[in-house]
C-alpha cells in the first residue's frame, strides 16, 4: 500500500509569489546567493558564533526600540519547557 498523495497543479499563481518555508514571505529582490555563509555549521560556542548571536540580539533590540535595561535572548525553540 502506498502512502503517496498526488495533488493537481493549481489553476492560478498566487498574487504574492514570494514563497518561504515559514509563515513570512520573502522580500521582493531576495536572493539566496546574497546570504553570508561564514557561520554556517559553526557552533554557537565558537568565537564567531558568539559574536553573531550577540549581534543578532543587539540588532533586534535596536530595531524594536527596546527600552534601556531590556535584553533580547536566543533560546531553544523546541518548546519543551526546558527554559
């Protein structure tokens, strides 16, 4: 018995075809070739990983305009309650 499912091709293309794997659409002009890959595969404990995570947190706080004393953190996303 096969578990494969076939789907018919949609009749029309979406109005906004900037597809993404998550709930957010890619911005117009997005190009995967523009991604910086120097931290890909590096541990969050490496000097480069720590620097990159720190920059991600500080830039997020700046962009959101968080008040002084507020901090942004990167935590596990598995929702196991471990945090």
